[in-house]
């Protein structure tokens, strides 16, 4: 049985193809202004990765901001459920999921079967999202992908006090003009962001184990800061790109639908 999941986010589109319990194809692209085109492009990459044609796929479930617009999807499901399902599939001991995407952040609590018990969702403010780090990377003229590595070189503790992205950016520029080291500034940004995300996670009640999904999960500096803020280790997705977790969960749901 071959199924697929497609996750159309605000900044990227992801597709996962599964056969049985195995991921056989995946695709990730930068989302454009047209979610349909982004979905088709991500799916085309996943099909190429698997060596299959669309006709071989029995069922496709869509999720994300653009899920209702995907013409080749047979069903849609919420991002919350998809991220929980994908995270639980990857780590069966997981009970708390932190998903930080480009323009939102989610804290999800699950039961022993991976079902969503409670969640909190922030999509009203860029603070605590990938967009926050993207703006700061531009302000510091560093690569977004390198922020985690750079922050590990920090030697002095700094504090970023502003939660608003605009004011935080102004604060960062002031620190640069004061001659503060870039690694110290980035670590302070990670600490500030982790504090906001941890507050959201703690408000729904954390249960071990904690796993982080979404594109921002690739940032080792934020991982370390979150573990410190939560006073618990935060796990990464095992042998899987955390950015495709939502699409993975959608594919798992498609598989269950096909079995039923």
C-alpha cells in the first residue's frame, strides 16, 4: 500500500510518500504565492525520490495552511494531529511535541497512543517562530542555517529583553554597535525565544519525553536553550528531517484511512 502526505506551510511545502511503515520518498520546497503550485512541486520531488508515478499512490492526505486547496488530496487533516502522529511514529515514548514553523509555534500534549490530549497554538505573533530567527539572522548578516553553530561559540551572557520582533531587532542592532560579539547575541536570542516557547509548553503541562519538530528544530542552539528553559532534555527526530513531520503524519493518516 502506497500513500502520501502533503504539508503546505507558510514558508515551505513538504511531501512524504510511504509504503507500509517506510518512507520511500520526500520533497521540500520553498512555498510560493500559489499553494497549489507549491504542493505539486513538493510532490513531484517526492515522486522522483521514490521512483513512482502519482497513479501508484492509493490515498493522499493534505495538511497545513493551504490544505483545502490541494486538488490531488483525498482528505485533509489538522496540523496539530499530523505533527503529533508523525512525532509519535518517530519516538513512541514522546508525550510532548514542540513544533516551531516559519510563522507559528505549537505545543502539543499526547497520550500513550499518540492521540492529542491538549495543545496551544501561536500564529498571531512572529515572536517564538522561525520568522523571528530569520529577521535576526538578516540583522546580524549571518546564515540562518549557521545560527546554532555560531551560538555555541558564545563566551559572555547577554540578555534580549524585547519580545516584539521589531523592537528585538533594534536591540540587536544596538548590541552590535556596542561591539558585542555575534555569538553572544545569537545565544541571547535563542535564550529569549526558548523562554517564550517554554512558557507556552509549560502552560499545557509537560510530560516526558519532549520532541521537537518543524524547520527550526534544525537549530542546535535553540535546542540547547529549550532544554535549559524546560529543565528537561528535548529530543530530535531520529534519522528524519524534522521539517517533514507534518507531511509524515498526514501520510500515516492516509495509510490508516486506506486500511479502514
